[in-house]
C-alpha cells in the first residue's frame, strides 16, 4: 500500500509541475499598494494609462499605473462589504462604482444596489444613488442614466439633478444607451397580452405561462423623444446587464435563468447572448459562464477578443474567445497559482474576479486575492 501511495505522490507532483510550466506559466503576480483586502473591480481608463482598482470590505480605491506598476492615487470611496465594480465615462473624467453583494441575484425580485459617481482625478464623490436597478454613462459624458422601479432618468453630472425621465412598464435590471446616443435599451417583464398574439403561444398555454413567469424581453426607445421603437423578438432569462459594443453594432445581454428554470440542476449557469443592434434581431453567437457570481466580461480594445469569467470544478477561470467565431482560444485557471509559493501577506481569493485587456491583445490583468495577475496569454493549439 505504501508503495502505491508513493507512486501516486510522484505522479501528482509531476502533474502539478507540468501544469506550472504549461500554457499559463507566462504570468506575473503584482502587489498593489498596501492592499490587505481582496481586489474585486477593475476598469482601464479610456486613455489606456491607468487601471481603476476597487477592493472589498473597506478602503482604499486605487488608480494604478499598469506600465510602471505603481499606485498613482488612492481614495476612500465605495466602502461596501463585498466591494464594487468599476466603470469609466467615455471621456475618462468620471467613474461609476456599483455595489456588489455576495448574494447578487434574486430570482423573484429586481436587483437593487447602490452606486457612487466619482471625479476620476480627485476621487471626490459627486453623487450617491441608493437602491437602483442599473446605471450607465451617456456617450457625451454629460449624464448618468438610471433605472429604478419603472423610471429611466437622466441625471446631469454637473448639476447633480434629475433633468428628464420616462417610464418603461414592468422594467427590470437591464439598461444601456447606444454609443451614438440615439437609442436606449431596457429589459422588462414579458408583455402577456402581446405574447398571446405570438403564433408560438396561441395554442401553447403551458409555454405562455412559463414565459410570463420566468422570461423577460428587451425593448428599444428613442433616447431624445423617448418614443417606443420596438421589442427584440426573443425571450430572455432574468436580465442582469445590457451593454452595447463600442461600434454600436452589437448589444450584449447577460442573463441568468430562474432557479426553477436552470438547465443544470444545482449549478448556476449564466448566458451572454448577442443582439444585432442595427437590425434589432437576436444573433446565434453566445457565450456561457458557470461563475458563482455575476461574471465580469469585456472586449479587447480592437473588439476581436472577448473575455468572460467562469468557474471550473473548483477554481475560477478566465476564458478568452475569438469574438467573431465564438471559439475559445485560451484560458487561465487560477488553481495553478495555489501550488506555488506565495509572497508574505498573500490573501486567498474568493469566488469573484475582474479583469481588463491591455492594449495590444497580448496581456490581461486580473484580480487574485489582494494581488493583480499579469497574464501574457497565447492561443491554444
């Protein structure tokens, strides 16, 4: 028995050594300032010079020079137990923090979270928004749009006041404005009366009941007149995020099925689907994630690559796809890092990760515990 145990140990050691020298070996772990808490939110500034970094449980919030690998500024903002996600305005002058939760989805309720609007240069808190479903910057960086209850509102960044708004019946958690500022997309509960006219449900009462109970829709509005334009001809699960690509041609829909409608029993499955924003039609291209929390996803600077956080059998993973074909080209499994010697003060990561693509489509920066990982990825053979 001892002989077989020794052989097993040798095999496992060799396997771990091979993993550490495999495709994921080209990485560097960097400590950010004196961060003792887990880092949870990253966003690359529009000028590509800095990465905004948020952490869980307590301050600080960092502006980090990724080239020189040093902290340029740190602010005492976003003091939320589970941390925040980070978003820049298009001109880079403002930052929007969205509060994160360790339980970040509620199948039968709309998500209500808090937001903070910051001056990106000084870290000054310009406004706090409590219990909102979604927020987004306008392309001209003059407004932040908010969704709460059934109201979509425009808040002037300079004035700090609500300047205009309109109502979307039965709105839920998804809000996006097109990069040209012409259209606003809003997720909402299914219109039962309209669905009854759909040929798919005229004689399918069971399917209609299921759709009304578990599905949502996405409608498009004129951003200036607020006139209703159309509803995308597709039913979606619970929508948690809508986002246009920078060229405005495609819209992402991040959706999570109701617990009673999950395809994989006992496992959370998240779908990132795409919509042709020009034609207003759903596309076949889509991506999946098994992350325990709402997964971070981002396009590379030129739009050729898409990254999305997922969860393996035990550990977090970052998947990189060719966005045009939907083919996975590489992935990073953070479990490999656990078998290496760690620096003093290394904090074990929780089940969340954020990342950014650096210019050049060769390097990703991701969070892991209270460190950042610089990963020089390569396509899989």
